[in-house]
C-alpha cells in the first residue's frame, strides 16, 4: 500500500500544479495539504513511530478540519454561482466543527495498514464537515450538469461519497483525488465554454 499512497501524493502534487496554472490559489493550497496527507502516510514506515511522525501527522488533521469546508465557496466561485450569505455561514460553521473534532479533540494512536504506519484518531467519529461539504458539492454538480452539461463535479463528488463510505482506508484518499480531479475538470470545461461564448 505504500506505493499506492506515494502515487496518490504524486497525483495530488500534479493536481496542485494544474490548479496553480488556472490561478485558483485557495484550491492549490488545499491540494498541497492533501498531497502532504498522502505523503506522510506513505513515509510513515520509513520515519517510524515516535514524536517525529506525530509532529508530521498533526498537520494532516489540522488541514482536513480547517480547509475541507473551503471547497464549498471555491466550487461556488468556479461554477459562477452567487456566494450568498448562507454559503459563508455554512462554511464557517463547518470549519468551527472541524476545528473542534480534528484539532481540539485530537487524540492520536499508532495504526498499521497494508505496510503503512500512521497516527490516526483514537476514536474516529463520522467526519460531519467533510460529509456536508461533499453533499453540497454533489448538489452544485447536479446543477452544473443540468445547466451547463458539465458532469464532472457531480460524478467526482459521488465517487468521493461512495469511497469514503466504503470503510476501506485507502479508498477514501483515492476518492479525494477523484474529487479534486473533477473540480479541476469542471473549472477547465467551464472556462472553455466561456471562451467559446465570447
């Protein structure tokens, strides 16, 4: 499994470069955080158990808690939908909840999986901020599919929802890569359509 996580880290790194080329800077930061997440899991067995791996692992949870909900306003902006007050309120509430569950209540224990070594939550609970974020993205994706004929966000968000719900550890990370790829594909398709309409 170590190779799988290295490949996903490389995929995220390539995706971050593409997001930067599109000048979607907040998305670039989020993708780099996801790249770090996969890279630390991949390197965990090499680093070994101890304070160093704990220190390298904490940013994984900080990033998930604080950055994941920001995909909502980012996707609204990409889709050229109005960023109404409820979007910002929902995002702020999800960030606050993420900070509470992923940072303030963080209790890491060592876990092994398929040759990987990582520190994970001692008592993992359903990641409500991530679930709500993905559900909102599915909704935006359906809207874009119907209005603009661009299916990628809807398909990517559905893949993320299914992979995260599978209970298979590595599939959740693969789902994140599919989701990010779908957001970038959506941004590219919408820009192409806008350029053709001029």
